[in-house]
């Protein structure tokens, strides 16, 4: 599944590094051909390199129990010092977000087959390895590395690395009654104002026709009427010269 990899090592740390170093090379080799923004390629390369180093550093530690986070107290707000307003800095370049963003970044072609799709399949096999499952059970903080990588490659994270849901707070004291929402007034039926016959035709009153069609047009002035002669043109027509 991995390009230029003759075998897949059994050690989870080395195997993880082989999968995502091959993905690094694939994105870098095909980035120019696919016309991907150069700084974005460097950002993806550095991000994958950091995840490889973090995975190796956490996996080399002794087993640890999952950490329970507690909410820190809110800091005391201080009054901002009066200073000259600085111009708004340019936002830094960040990685894309969304489900399967790296798969969508690489269009259909060799880059997808060698890079995104291969890394996706190898990550699925990596997560099914019993050695990796034992490592995740003793090092739960590895889930913080693997969850974004699953999202990047279009995979749903398995149950072992899913973020635990926060327990619901039990209500203290009596629950407050919810205020009743005013019911909206029911609008009258539009067709109730018309008389509908059994055959489907509608009988309109003159007032209803006036509302639908508008007022009648004004009367035409007499000088706009068509000209109608008051004599017989045939009798006055001369058939020839007089004799």
C-alpha cells in the first residue's frame, strides 16, 4: 500500500512513521503538478513531521492513565491600557479544515492513489493491529494525534480514540417553569371567501372581481372612436368619366 516501502515494520512507532512519511513525499512530489499553493505544501509537510515526532515521544513514555480535565477559574479582567491602535495583522496561513480535506485537496489521479487513498487504507489497518490497540489503551493521549489525522483522510475515529463525553450536570434546586409561548393566531382559509361549486368552478361577486382584476378602464373619449362615414361610399363612387 505504501509507495517505496518494501515491508511494514511491526513496531507501531516505526509503522506510523512509514505511513505518514510516504504521505509527505506524495504531497510534496505531486504538489507542483497539481498546482497546490507552495506554502500550503510546506505547512502540510511540517504538520505531518510534528505528528510523527509527537507519536514517537508519547509512545516511548511509560503507561499513563487518562487525564481528567478540570475547568480553570476565569482570569480577572483587567482594564486595557490606552495605546495607539495597531493595524490589523495579516491572518497566518493555516491548514484547511473539514472532513477529508486532504483527499479533496488532491484531485483524481496518481497523487490520490499513491498519497491520500493509500495512507487512508494503511491507517485503517494500523488501527486494527492488536499491538496498536494495546498501545492506545496504555497511552490514551495518542488519540489527540490520531483524531485529526482520521478527519484529514476522511475516516471516522474508532471508539478507542473517541473523545469521552462530558457527564451531564445534575440540576440543583427546583427547576424553573418555562414560560408559555404565545400561540400564533390561526390565519383564515384563503378560499373560504369564495363560493366554490361542486364542479370546481368559482362564482365571484362583483366586488371580488374588482379586487382581482382592478377597476374598469376609463371610457374612451369620442375623438378616439374609429371613423365611420355617414354616407354610402359606393353610390358616390364614379365608375367612369361623364359623357
